[in-house]
């Protein structure tokens, strides 16, 4: 088992002080590592791959809050719709429609974050400021069409860069978009959660207004993709 208990305690103490939620990112890690962190009190876990999350979920305690943090394809929403707690990477109206549909089939409301695109990082998914505005307008103007989703906030990933000022600027940009739309308050949309920050940059993300960090390698050690 490769759970770093000391680091976990340090991070949770630190985040508790600033009321930030920790999502432990367990992708590629075995169920026993998740169970080990669960035994220390962790309940929020994040996964990136549909197949992996659907395999692990039934093997682990039912009160785990499963966050889907990867890029989600519309045709796979149905597999996670019965149990997912929060979907972080919503980046299109088409995907949101499918989530709404599958949530209705499961008689539930699925909570979502809209992913913001960082202009400098071409490989990453997400909405730009204008697309965000359009999607939010659609959601709040036609609540009856969007009765099985709830928009909880925004998610963003900063560039993978050693340029700290650049990374900080990106977090500031996402935070600014978050604040811009915080006045929205409808039955299906209220921005309260700002998911940003990973192992390498979470402290800075918290300084720039993050309310939810997604941390993997600091807790579970480096990932091995080709076992
Ligand atoms: C893998 C992943 C993380 C965690 O990354 P670490 O650097 O291991 O903390 C966070 N967010 C997303 C979207 C990820 O894919």
C-alpha cells in the first residue's frame, strides 16, 4: 500500500483551516489504497476513467462520494449516472443534455461543474468565457429543460508550467469568471464550488480562491500507467 498518511494529515489540516474540500484522486490506484485513505476519514475520491470508476465503486464503501474529474464522453454518462456525486469536467451543452437525461432515468439530480478552458493550454478541454455565458444562460432561462442537473460551480486546470506567475494568472482568471456568475441563483444553478489545484499547485490555487482541490500523487505516490 502506498498511501502517505503523514502528508494526508498535513494537507487535511491545512485545508480544514481554509474550508477547502479535498478530493483524493485515485486513478490507476488499487481499491486497497482507497480503502486505506477511507479508513483515515477521507470520503471524496476522484477518478478519470469510466471503466475504472465503475469497477471500483461496487468494491468500496457505499458512502464514498465519487467525483468524475476526467474528460467524459456523452456515450459513457449512463455508466456513472447511477452513483456519481459530482462531475467536474462538463464542457458542452451536448454532454450536459446527456447527463440530464441519464439523471432523469435514475431519478436523481446530478451535480456538475463547468470546466473552463485555459487559453494557453491547447490540449485541455473546456469552455471559454463566452461559451460559459451562453451555457449558463440556457440553464437558468429554461430550468424545466434542465431539471435533473445542478450546476455547483466551475472547474479549471492551470497550465503545466514552472512559471508560477503564469499559473497564478490562470487561477485568477478562473476565479474571476466564478465571481462574475456568482449572483446567479436558480433552482438548478448556484456557483459555490471552485475546483482548482492539484498536487503541484494546490497551495497557490487555494490562495486564489479555490474551494475544492484534486490531489493524487502527493497522497498515493506517483502513478504507473503501464503496469
Ligand atoms: C490526475 C488529475 C489530478 C491529480 O493530479 P496530481 O498531480 O497527481 O495531484 C487532478 N485533476 C485532474 C483533472 C486530473 O486528471
